[in-house]
């Protein structure tokens, strides 16, 4: 395996990981920001108020985007990694 092929495969793998994690991290950011703003406006400082809604939102988005994640990862494995394993 050449150095160029190794780094290109690594770059594609990192990009796939960014694509797969973006919906979950985006929802966690938005929900955390909304709850933080709510807590700042109402002076309610409850620890479970931040954890439970954020986990519920992440779980919901994970459930909705699970097919996208598995298709993207499967396509990367099939198109990029299998030819390398088979030796082109």
C-alpha cells in the first residue's frame, strides 16, 4: 500500500466520521444551547434538566438518521476498503 493511498483512505474515513456524527452533534449543540438559555432566563439550575432532554433528542435523531449512517458507512466500506483488502 502506497503512502498516497493510505492518506487518501484515512482522509475519506475521517470525512465519513464527520458526516455520520454531524446530525447527532448538531442536535446536541442546539438542544444544549436552548436549555442553557432557558436556565439562564429562569434561574433554574437543575442538572437533570440538561441531561435528559439532550439524551432524548440525540436518541430521536439517531433513530431517524440510522439508515443514513449505515448506508454511508456501508458505501465507504464497499467502495473504498474492500478493493484495498482484495488487492484492487
